[in-house]
C-alpha cells in the first residue's frame, strides 16, 4: 500500500486527476470549485475513485459521496483522509 498522503497532498492529487484526466475545465477550476458544476458525472466519479484508490490504497464507498463531499476537491479529500485514519 502506498504511504498515506497528507490532506493537502490528497487535495492536490484529486485536483490533478480531475484537471488532467477526467474533466474539461478552464483556468477558473480550483481545488475549491464545485465538482458537480465542473461536470463531474457518475462515470467520472467511478474513474476518480479508482484513481484515488490506486494512489492511496483507500477504497471509498460510493455511498459516502454526497453533495457535501463532492462540493470540492478539498471536501472530497477531507472525506478520504478521514477514511484513511490519518
């Protein structure tokens, strides 16, 4: 299993995955941008969770994904960080 990431590193990792691989976003997209408004759909969520699990070793149950946890990269990172017990 990969070493645990800090919450800040996890936020950046989620942001990079979304920006570089899953979403077509402009410069206005930041770690605080709303993910649903940025175009995150169910397929992208699945791909994101797989990428996060691959990088962190933390499996995220889709049942934990709420409008609150998908509010931003920061809120999703907080959820995953808590799951990791870090």
